């Protein structure tokens, strides 16, 4: 997938690539209307060819939109960019759980993750 840093998806200016999974890529972006950083998840072009992947992405967006819990990242926006669905979530600094796995965590940090 091409580097989208500096490009715009609707009102969101892509500022940094955060990670990629099998179905989507996640960017840090700046919401130019509300002037805040967000995480923008954009389905990969290869996944667009799969009806199953598109449906899964749509279900994820609808499910997140209905959830409200302090330990679940919510959804801010959902849209299409060049026939690629995307969803927008609050940006949570500090890296992903995937980045932390496989490394020992200080007990204070592990407790913060496990207590809730």
C-alpha cells in the first residue's frame, strides 16, 4: 500500500503510519475540522475484493458505534475514500498491545492493563 503520510482522507490529514494487519492499515491523522489527533483505520485494497472482509469491517464499525465502555475504544466517524471504507477512532498514544507483547512489562504497567 502506498504511503499516505501528508495526504487527506476527507477532513483527516494523515500524519503517521501506526500499523497494519491482515485486513486494514491504521494511521495517526489530524482532524482538521475539530483540531484533534485521531486513529484512522483504512481497509486494504486487497480486502476490498473480499465481500467477507467488507462485511466484517462494516460489522466492526457498527459494533463499535454501539459500545460505550471506558476500556473499549469507540468510533468517531465512518466513511469511504476511493471505494475504501475507513473508520475513525480516538488516538491513544503509547503504542499498541501488540507492540508490548513478548516483552516483560513492569508490574505497575501490567496491573494497569489487568485491573479494569
